[in-house]
């Protein structure tokens, strides 16, 4: 790996690290936020989902921006935007302002994820690309997994606001590295933005998500719920139809004719829906029923972080050498077994015998899955489409998580009990195992041309 390649990889990791961290750090801090700012359970939901909605719905637009205006200019815009909104969130005086600022932070985060992956795709080729994606995946997944622990520590010993203020440090380091790299922004010729398609996409995703979140407060018979839901579905249909005819589609539908791209995104939906659902129910159950502190609940997932950092690059390299199919198939199934092992958890929670074994098995399966999954999806399309390709995949993973969390009330009920918690574990395990089966059936390993022997 050259000096420039190392710098590019470090920049990509740091730029994405904060977006994944801020997506998961908030869960264990919600009781402290509600205690200080008020607003009840509805505010707690929106503090989480305002970020997730803008991030998930605008990643597609950000991918088009990255491919049109250049990856580096979009990356820097996202870094500055994330820094400003992080500081403002740390100073938010009311629950309403916090929700609005979390939405703005999601917009900045949407600029970071596809552009950071795109600069990796543009810099690396072949097996080194798979290994680089594995490294990126390992650290960004670690950020997602370490979030509950970091949030717990800040809530118990400092202040939840500092979780966001500390974002300034990695962002400042990233901007310094970008200036040292000195990479010139390349703006592809003939690019364009489908702004009307972007609006349709935002309404199409935002409307149903709003309805799923608020239906518990208003009921499905309320026009506040069914009108956004129906309007969103119609906008989503119009969005798909527009992508077939517009000159600059946000989602080139031809990408889904590529087998690994389409199958990989189906697997993404199942695996990331399970990841969000499982992480949420375990973290909340350990605190509300198991009596764990915020820090202890965060520490419960520490093995996932360590295993992800240690082995993601390794599995990424193996997938580059042997192909992603086996890892994408067995990984989620192993992860599902990990959640099935947690069915022994009762009201009196023993972490080492009831939680730890399942967390370790799930962590191993997840680590086997994520890097090969990303590599299979992005490696199946042309490099010049890497921005929109990564944007589509990230949008799907975010939306899968949104929908999974929106259905928590349906799966678990109005409150956590041992029985309802076990239902959540079973649904999580089923989603993971289905994700593995889909990959085993549908993913194909790339065919490597054999180099002729010299005579």
C-alpha cells in the first residue's frame, strides 16, 4: 500500500466513523436526554429517527452529488456540515431544537458515507480493494458497535452533550489529512442531478416512515397517518417510474440487473434490519428489565467491537481471494445462531452465561458478513458508478433499520417482558438466517481469469 493509499483509507475511515457512531450512540442516552429536555417517548423516538430519516433518504442524492461534482468536494462539505451541527446539538436548549438539529446532522452524514466509499473504490483495485473495504467496514462497524458503550460512559460519568461535541476531534484530523493528501477534485463530465427525483425519493421514504413512527400516537385511521403513508407510497412509485426515463437517474435501475448487486441488497435489507432490531431490544431490555446501568448495557456489546476491528480486514481479504458467497451465506446464519443462544436470558440476567456467548457468536457471524457483502455489491459495478452504488446500498441498510425499529412495538408490544424480548430475539435470528440463505442461493463468486504459464 502506497503512502497516498494509506492516507485515502484513513480519511475514508475517519469520515465515516462519526456518522456510524452518532447513529448508535444515542440509544443509551435517551433517558438522560428526556430527563433534561422533556418530551416523553415521542421525543426520544424522533431524536433517533430524525437523524436516520434524513441520512437514509438523502444518501441517494448525496451519491449523485458525489458522482457529479466530485468525491472530494462532497466529502469536505459533509465534514464541515457535520462539525457545525455536532456543536449545535451539544448546545441544544430544547427537545424540538435537538430533533431539528439531528435531522440537519443526518444531511451532513449523508454526504460522507457514499463519498468515503467512492474514494476507496477509485484508489484500490482487485484484492487490495476488497481488503481496503474490509478495513473500512471493520472500523465503521466498530463505530456503530462502540456507540452504546461510549454513550453509556458519557451518560453515567460526564454529560450526554459531550458525545456530540467530541466529533470535532476526528473531523479536524480528517480535514488535516485531506489537505496533506493534496488530491485534486475531479468533476466528471456530463453529470447531472435529478432534483425532482430527489424530492420524490425523500417524500416516498419519509412519508411511510413518519406514519410508522407516529401511528401509535394517532392511529391508522387518522389523516395525520394515512395521508403521509399513501402520499409516500405514491411518491415512491413515481420515483421508480421517473428513474426509467430521466437523463440523470439517482438510482440507475440497470444496476439491479447485475446479480450480485440486486441479491446483495436483498441480503443487506435482511441483515441490517436484524442488526438494528437486535441491538435495540438487547440494549433496552438489559437496562429496563435486567437492571444494567447505561455503561454496563454498552459494555455488553464490547466483544462485537473487538472482533470486528480484529477480523474485518482478514475476512475482507479472504473474500477477495476466494469470493464473497460462502462468507455472505454462513456469516448471517452464524449470527442468527448467536441470537438464538440468547433465548436463555431471563429476568435475572447473568451476562457471562446468558449474554456473552451469543454476543460473541453473533459478532463472528457479522464480521464474516459485512466486508464481503460490501465488496460483492460494489465490486460488481463499474468504478464510475461507485458513488451511487454505495449510496443505494447504504440507503437500503439505513431504511431497513428504520423499518425494523418502527416495528418494535408490533413485535415486542407496549413494554418489555421476558416473553416479548424472546419474540424480538426470534425475529432477529430469522432475519439473519434468511439473509444468509439468500446469499448462498443468489450470490456468485467472480470468475478470475487464469494467467497463462510462461513457456
